[in-house]
C-alpha cells in the first residue's frame, strides 16, 4: 500500500510527519517519483487457531 507519492523530499517529510508510525515504512524510487510504502506484512492475518476445538464431552 502506498502512503505517499512524489519527490524524495516530499515523501521523506510525510514519513517524518508520521512519527513512530513512519518507522516501518520504506521509501522506494520508481522512475522519477518516490513512494512511501507500507510493508505487506501489516495486512497479513494470522488465522491459525490458538486453541483446539471445544469438546463438550
């Protein structure tokens, strides 16, 4: 997910303004623009069951 797109300076400022929320974001050069991206791991869900199925017996 892209959080900001523009010049390198603009993207760095957006990352700074995010404060601690900007720490895990990476700046990637794409042609003549820069992109502040959020890692895809942020959106991966852990759907593994934490406990076994309930047994009423």
